[in-house]
C-alpha cells in the first residue's frame, strides 16, 4: 500500500476502500458468504487477478474472512467479518447519496 501523507483516519480508510471493487465486494457479501466464482459472476468485468488482490486486501484489513474447505476441488468462501458488517451502512449511505443526486439532477433538467 502507498504511504500515508497525513494522520487523518479518513485517508487510512480510503486506502482500503478506494477504487472500483472494494465497496462492490462488500455490497455483494452483505447477503452472506459467497464463493470466489459467485463474486466473479456478480462482477463480470473484474479479472481473476484483481479479484484475488482485492479480496486479500479486504482480508488483511479484517473486513472479509476467507474460509477454505478441504477436498477436491478446493472450495473457498468469503464472508464479511463484524468489522465488514459495520461498513455496510456506510456503503448504503453512499448509494443513497448517489440516488438523491441523480434525482436532483433529473429534476433540474425538467
């Protein structure tokens, strides 16, 4: 990860949640554990490498828990930790903000 330029906690959070995928992965994991292939299906434009990288980043941050099950083929599931569940209202708030913005923008056009 890049070095921090300030002591602001927002900067630290944004290092973890910035980019296209982290908040989407949190969103798709809100309904429960998912396998890697399910997350690929939910996000068809993400590459295998990028999904792996983003899931590892979220796992290192304590937001996502990875569980590998014995057997062949190897089955791996990802789910939100309690810290991850605490982020869900923030992700929902971002979505709500965008919906309000879109509504205001469309009413301004009329």
